[in-house]
C-alpha cells in the first residue's frame, strides 16, 4: 500500500491522529470527546511522555453541578484499521488491521468480523500471540475500538489458500495481486521459509536425479497448484513399502516445497480432522505420514472426500445445513501397507473407487526408495542428507512455482501438455486413464519446475519418473487392464465359493444332505463331470456384498463366468429336488477363479 493511500486511510478513520495545532496538549478538547485516538509514537503532554497506542478519551459526570470530567484510558499498542475486506460474493466481511508489537515491528492481519460475534477472545489471542501490548483491565475495549472504525478503502478477502482469480494466496503472501488479503478465522497450515532456493536446489532437488521416487514426490508437491488450472478436484498418491526404506524422507523432501518439517502431518487423526487439514492445505500439498496410525473406519470415510474436495453436510444448532467445507489439494501419503490392507484390518472392504482416488505406489528402488545414492555409503545416508537439506532450505520452490505459472499463463498450454503426457503412459481403459492423469499431472508440474529454473533437472526427468511410477502402480494393481470393480467382484465371488462351496449349496440332484444346509446360498450341480454353482439371488447378493446385483451380473458376464444362460437372461428357471423352479444363476467356479487370480 502506497504512502498516499495510507495517508488517505488515516484521514478517513474515526480515530484522529495528533492535533498538530495544539502541541501543548495532544489529547482532544472537551468538545471532541468521547473519541478514540491512535498515537504511533509516544507524545508529550504537560511535560510528561504519554505511551504510544490506542487511547479512549471519554467523559464522566462531574459531582453535583460540576461540568463533565475528561478521562483518558490507554487500551493497547498502536493499532489501525486500514481497510474493510469482503470476498467476491460480498460475504466473509472483515477488517484489515495493522499494529505494532512489543518488538517494534508492524504486522498486518485480515480479521474476520465473525470473530467479534462472541466474547472476542479469539481476536485477543491472535493479537497477543503477535506481540501487541494491551491493558488487561481494558482488553475488551479493543474489540469496541475495532468495531467502531470505518474506512473507504476496500480489499478482497481470501479465506483459503490457493487460487483467487489470477492470484495465488498463501497466509503470508499473495502472488499476483496487491488488493487481496488472506483472512482466516481458523488455524492455518505451517507454511514458512528458511534458507534459500539455491540451497534447496542443491541439497534437496539435485538428489532426485537418478531417483524417480524422489522426483515424483517433489513434482507431486507442486502438482496441487495445477489442480484448479486443469479443472480437477483433487488427486493423490500413497507410497507403501517396508519400514526404513526412505518413504518418510521422500515425503519430507516434498513438504520442503512449501514449509519446514512441521508441514508434514501424520495420519493420526479422525475423518473430521482430515477434512480440516485438507482445507488448511488447499491449493498446495497435504502430506500424510504413516497410514497405519489412522483407524480403518476413518480412512474408509475420508478416502473419497480428500480427493473429491468436499466434506460432509452437517447441521447447525437450528438444524439447518451448514456450509460444506471445500478444498482442492494434492494428497501424498506413506505407510507400510496399502489403503485396502489398512481398511481390511478393521474388517472393511475398500471400494475400487477409493483405490482410484489415492493410488497405491509400491516403493521398490535398488536401495529402498533410492536407485542412485549420489556418493553416500547407503540408502540411510542419502535419506539423512535429504532430511537435513529439507530442514534447512524450505518454502521457496512452491511460491516460485506459482509465480512462474502466473508469469507464463499465456504460453504454458497446461491442458494440452497434460493430455500429451497422459497419452505417453499407455493406459488401456478408463480407470487406467484416470490414474494416468494423476501421474501425468505430477510430471507436468515437474517439467514446468525444470523449465523455469526452479528444479535444476534435465527435460523429461519428471516425465520418466511418472512413467516409472505408473508402471509400478499398474503392476501392483494386477487387473490385467480390466475394470478394477469387475476384478473386486470376481475375487469376492471366488472367495465365497472357496469358503462355502461345501456347506451352503445343496446338491441339485437331491439327496439326504438337503436338511443339513443352513443359510442356503443355492445348489451345486456335479452331473456333467464338472462343478457348477447355482446361486439364488440372496446368495449372490451375499457373496458380493457391497455391490449392486446388476453390477455383479455384468461383471460375471464380461468374465464369461456364467455356465449357462437362457434367452438373454442370466438367471434360468431350474427344477430343484423339491419340485420348485426358481430362477438361479449358473456360475462356473473355474472360470471365476481364473479371472479373479490372473
């Protein structure tokens, strides 16, 4: 803000500066009271120095017929209301405050007006934490002072990090605009800076050369900035493998793009807490370490939400729907097990859609996560070097990347480049294409970082890392290019026949065993020299619990799993030993087993 603008703001405030025409007594005359005044410097009054800050100059009744008596109360250190703030929809109103702390430093804060709704203790907590001196006996009057101030200057308020129009917002910096302030009523992620970009380039990013997993993680840390620009709600990768293989070190390298070691979070949190964390990191990176620390139920509930970008609809005290939390973030996770394995530990089966939102990538380098040790004697030595570099140089690459996107917005062709990289990965179906887009997004971010001098990598370094990781994901997925939900259904069905084939299916030829069958799932036909299971609809639903019956039938049909079908019907009227003719599904267990395990 220019000096002229500041002068205009001061002229428009209800709080008056020192009256130069009356230097002997800078405090207001009787006819000017009651009023607030803010003195940026200590002033002299009647031969004594009066401390700088906000003062309330009031009046109190005199005794009997005596005139009112002036009162002068020091409230706090220097504090100005520089502007009013509001978002693009004329909501989230606030005040842009500027105040000087006890160290003599001026600090800005865009305070949401909603923080004045109660006792205002949250406002005081922020001001005290920032070092504003105040009179504890009169601390509540700070809120009255702020609320009473009006100014003609208006600024735009951003309540989350990430893109705001053509500008990119961080808690302590807005890139690409001068009239936007970050205004939050809740905690913010620990973005921060230390060291230099050059130090980060040599001590962190340079170690990614020859190490595709590290290249992928650093690129993923930048990919969150691209999400809105390529119209994606979110994306995520989960690195899994044995302990002490370098996963956490790679994650620490990724977090150094935006902040220090504290920027890395753990999975030890509830699903509600994860929603809050995602909102705090919107537009950038949410790094989550050790998936084994989250409960299977919380993981199941948040796996969709983290990538889809919105939380649950909740009610307020009046039973009305609250505004749903929204975010747009790239999630990078680590752990010793996959998402599905962690859910299974709680008896919960992962859906194919969940595994396609947070992609499992096995860590399988020559030395744990690493392939090139860069002269270090072991993988542990390289991991230590990465963590050390990330602890001393951080918080520069992310803002520089956003600055590069803004400066080259007309020439980058993000959508075209993303499509070109995706096609190089060789996806064979829609689900693989969806996953390929995530790896391609990382590659695109890495290539832009290299092309703009942020990461000193050769061209195609990030693309090659993405191709390598996509191959690891596809090999681990082991669906042979088939639909993941189809495979999951077939595996459930195969498992059910394997466990219950001898106990819950009566012989279709009849016999003495029929009365021994409990919770009958159907019949078994061994008359043709092979085994065919004849499921009733209830048995088939139970065997594939969690999937719609029509979806199950389609998966079996595509796999060629029906031993017999009639006139375009998958269920056939079949005579049973008791003379009934129910419609049964004739399923070939060998075919199902083959398709489920190939």
